[in-house]
């Protein structure tokens, strides 16, 4: 019995030591995660492709991915050659990012409720290689019609984005149609008119709007939608902005903007990181996206929750 009692004490000591080791390991892990979060976000380090950063809002260890919802992609801001989103899903054989897919299905259901049928997804994600071949084919066709190569390249860039400059590579750009052809006449159809009035409710914008060609450098494309999420799409729509203009506005902020949608009682806070993290923010994180415009870059954190603890609120 004496040896048995000693053995039980020994086991108890072993378990106590084991528990202490586990607790220490968890605490050390949290310290490293907080440090990593500060290095990535506060110091504006751009997260590498398919990387994740840790959010203190939803518990240590839970990853939130930068899905590029607000990436400005054009000829001045090209994507890396090998970039491909890691959350692609299929819609009738066409791939697009998962959040854009969910929003697109919700928009289709809303259109059907308004007795508007027949909208189809014509194109979404395109790889760098696919866009390269598409652009090269267009240039070759213009050269065959009498243009020199430089003229043909410039003319093609008014219709198609060169490889790396296409939003389709993000998996967030959608070409939609009811008749199969992608022409400006789509904007005059019942579906096109409905989309122009309602797409922002589901997080979509018409990426290349009418009379904004000088800014986007792309002709009017009522069929080309870009998913940027709510509330960003609603802000862009309400203020008649292009994504270029919105990115410039966001990059010029040194703090954050607050946006309140009274229509459905949702409250969003768009926090733009500068050099200092606002420690008082304690909200539900909706999305994290990096933004780059000119020499400015950083992260936009979209939060949803009850307003409180903003020391510098407007």
C-alpha cells in the first residue's frame, strides 16, 4: 500500500506538470500570434499570396484571409503572374471566389422574385495564361485588319485588360448575360436595368460605368460586375464612384470612416489602418482586404457591430 500511495502521488505530480506545460505552450503561442498580427497589419506589410493573418476579434488562432475584395486591379496595379485565389468554387462550370458566388446566387433569387429570369454567368475567374492568350488573339486580329502592333495593342487594351491587369484573375469579376452576347445593349435589357439599380445591395458594382472611361481606361461594360462586398458597393453606388476613385479615397484616409445602413438595421464600420492600431475596436470582423493606390497601401478591415469606444468618431 505504501508503494501504491507513492505511485499515485507520482502520477498526480506528472499530470500537474503536464497541465502546466500545456498552459505555458498556449500562452507562448498567443504572444507570437499577437506579435505577428501587429507586424502584418499595423506596419502595413502586404500579406503574401494565400497567406492569412490572425484576428484578435474572433479568438486567437482563427485565420481571416485577405481575399482581395477591394484590390484595385488595372494596368497600373497588375496582379502577380502566378496569383490564383484559393477559395474558388464552380457555378455551372465557371469558377469564382466563394463569397462572390454566394452573393451572385442571392442576387439571382432576388431577380426571380421580381419576375426577371434568364441571367447567366458568362465568365468569371481567368488565369494569367488564359488572359494572355485572349489578349494576344485580340491583338493579332487587329493587326490582320491593318493596324501595326503598337496600335493594335493600345486598341485591344481599350476592350480587354492585358494579362495581369484583368480583374477576372481575382475570381471576383463576373460577366453576365441574358442573350449570350456581351455588348452595351445589355444595359438596356430588363435584367441590365435591374442590375444597375440593385446589384450594390448584394455587394456588386458595375466596374466600368458609363461616362467614366477616362478614369477606368475601359469602355462602358454594363455586363461586367465586380464583387467588393457590402457596404463598399453601396458607398460606391451612392456616390457614383469607380473603384479607382474609391481606392484613392480610402488610401487618402488616415483613420476610418463609419457607415450606417438604416434600411435594414445593419451597422458597418470600415477601418482603414494607418500607423496605429485602434485598440478600442471590439467588433465582428466582416472582411479584411488590402488596398494599394499610388504610394499608399494598407489594410481595410470591415467590421459590423454596435457603435462604441471610438475616441475620434466623426
